[in-house]
C-alpha cells in the first residue's frame, strides 16, 4: 500500500491507463461495446460530440465514486449500487443538457437517458473501479469515454459530410460548389445501417494497422 | 491464333516467380485463360474434371441475358422517341438505346473488374470470372438515366463490401448486382424511383408531349391509378417504362429457357418463385379491399422486375439455397414477399429486389434445416433398423 501511495499523479502507468482505451483497448472498435448509441447519435457531429462528452463525464465520475466506495460495497448488491451511482450521474447530465443545450438534448432524445444501459459504464465499473483506487479509476473513465468519443466523432464526421454535406452545420459541400458538378448527398449515410458499415470499416482499418488485434484461429 | 499463342508463351517467364512482373502473375493468367483454354492437367491422384468451369457457366448466363439486353436497348429508344412524340423505326430505336446503355455497361465493367484485379493482386489469388455476369446485370437493373458516377460508386460498394470482404467470388452472401441497386435505391432515391428516371432525357428537363407520363406500371398502381395501366400484352412484350433489362417478360423467358436447358439456372427456383407470386397474388385477390389487391394475380409476373429477378437474380448459385428442397422454399418465399411488399407497402413500389436480398440472408438457414431434417430422418431409420435387429 505504502509504495503505491508515493506514485505521482501523472506517472507513466496513469498515462497508460488513459491512452490504451484510445487505441488497442478501444471500447467500441475492440471491445464492441456501446454500439447502439454509436449508431443512433452519429448522424451529425454536434450531438455526437455532446454525447461523447456526456459519456466521458458519467464514466469518469461514477468510476471515481465507485472506486472510493469499493471497500464498503457488499459483493452481492454491487450491481444495484453501481446503477444508483450511474443513474444519478445520468440524470444530472440530462438535466444539465436540458437547461443549457436544449436543442441538442432534443436531438439526442432518449439516448442520454440510455447512457445508463451503455455497456461501457458497467464494464469499467466492474472491471476497473471495483479493484482500483479512485484516481486511476477516474483516469480510466476519462480514457474510455475519450476512446468512445473518438470513434463517435469519426463516424459522425463521415456521416455528416457525406450524408448532409456539412461539417458541424457548416455547408462545406455547398461552399466548395461540388453540387454543380452533379454530386449529391448520399441518403444512405443518414440511415443507421451505413453507420454500422462505417464502423466496420474503421475496425477493418484499425486491425490492418495493428496486427495484434486479429484473433488467432 | 498460332502467333498469339507464341507471343503469350514468350512473355510467360516474365510473369512467373522470379520474373520482373511476377506480381502481376494473376493478371497474366487471367488474360491467358480468357484467350485460350487452360492446358493444365492433373498430375497426382484421381480427379474428375468437368469441362464446365466458372468461365463457361458465366458465358452461358451472358448469352441468356442477351435477349433482355437487346430488347432493353430497343425499348430505351422507343420510350425516348415516344416521349417527345417522334415516329421512329426499329433500328433507330435500337441504335439510340444501345448508345445510351453502352456507357453504363462500360462503367460497370471497368469499375468492377478493376477492383477484382486489384483485390486478386493484393491477395495473391487468381483472377476469376466472377464479375462477368454481375457487370452486365448491374446496368440492366438500373434506370437508363442514372448518372455514371453513381453507377460506379454502387458497383464499387457492391464488389468491395458485398463480395471482396467476404472472400471474393463464391463467398458473397448477397447478390452483388442487387446490392448495387439497393445501395443506389437507399442512397439516391431521387434517381431510382419516380416518373422521370426511366426514360432517357426526362431528368434533364426535356420537353415531353402532352399526356405522356414516364411512370412505370408499378408506380401507377402505387399511386392508385390502375386505370392508366398498359395492357397485359404490352407489359408482356415489354414496351413500357422500367429498368433497362426488366421490362420484357418474353425476352427474359427466352433467357430462362437457355438457363434451364443448359442446367445453369435452377428450374426449381424459377418455378417456385412464380408459384410463390401466384399464391400471394391469389390470396390478395381473395381478400381484396382496394384496386391494387384486386389486380389479377398474373399481372404481377409481367410488371416490374419480377420475371428478371426470378430468372437471373434468384438463381444465383452462390447467394441462393444449395439444397434441392431448400430451393423450393427459397424461391417460393421470394415470390410471396415480392408481391407482398409491392402491394402492401406503398413506400416501395418494387418488392423483388428487397425480397431476394432478404431471402439471400435466409438461404443458409433454410439449407441448415433441410440438411438437419435429412439427418434426423436417416437417424430415425437407422434406429428402427437396429431395434428390429435386436429383436
């Protein structure tokens, strides 16, 4: 215990906890968690960004709280305790969005509330926060939220650009004048199946870059 | 011929291992076997070699498609001149349509074959003839006015995501040509449905004579204008607006005869698809509550892509059912679903494409249960035999 307490706040280990979920332990592309929301909120960049931020905050804070409580939670009822913490955080985030970003909150509709069921959260609480100290758990939550967010933003960027011809609401395609050449927005990009295909392509790209992710037969 | 053979033999060493173009070996072999029958023989063990290989199968399907293609060219011209109210002769119609279709065919082949060639080089596979049929099917299921870049995009989508990622020719779960069409249908619905895209020139705002409508029979019915429907004979011959190759039932039936006579296309699938359509059509006739449902069931066979889908798409040996019993079920359900989607879902005037793609997904499941029931039946028989012996 004592030698761990001396560990500096941003040691190499802590940094690693933050960076692995961005790449080779990515919650979406490697662990394949949280797919539903990744398909649902990625039509436009703005809701995707807000969603990514919300999930990051909820994961980090609930990770922190559960890690602080971890020695006092009876094993049998740990799931319900975890859910109470997550639900509280989700309600806070939901109310905050409704107060300060009402139109985004309307676009996200039920998906903010459904962060409760996002597998990434329960997964991190069970796998990390229950066995680690508050600070590393908090960083782990941030990392996983960011890993989730990166994929969301990439998917949303491609879908908004190709499906609606805009980036963050700015009409790029129109300004570039490509419509006069006969180009048209791709309607399928806005449909959820295409989000799944885009996600699949990202996974393909990541695995071809990082051979260690390919399952051995 | 001899000089060509000699030339090929002369450049062959360059493409073999250690040669300067060894990376392009499969391109070389692809062209060689395109020009000459491969002379490779088996050295070891006993093998049965059938003279009908992939190349010949594909060639037969291409031949079977020719009537539909020729009629499609003729009809494209016919519809065009009809829309502007100009009298035109048979050859004039044909030549006009042919020149309009040719770019579509070229774009489809160049895109698809280009991707297949690259994929084969990357993987070290041999180039095979898998795209020969798809390359002709894709333009035939398109409206004539589809922009070329969309066609190229759809072809690339179908070949890469529909075929190559599953492992190439023979591994795809969907029919590539239908996948290309479905991609365009959902991506650019403005170019795949409506009253204008089926006739050359209408999307460019060309003036048409009074009272002319480019609506297909199916969209007329979806709009509830059954009275404007062309006669049965007209739809059977195919002088109606529609995708290039699908309008003429008679040309498609000629193709069907070729496919069935050579044993390339499964007559079971074709027959059961029509049976399924007939069954669903009759059922809707019996419980008819609107004019579409009252439409005589046999009209469904000559409208839209029903016949084309049944003969050329459903019979795809890769994406369809493999077992003999499975073929009956698979075809029957395609027929049922096609008519069902057409009549009961106003958002999709044509149901054949979606029905076949849906059944493509179910084909392995159907096969699984057919095989499983066969195993169970034999097991039961074996158990009875053992019991009798013990007695």
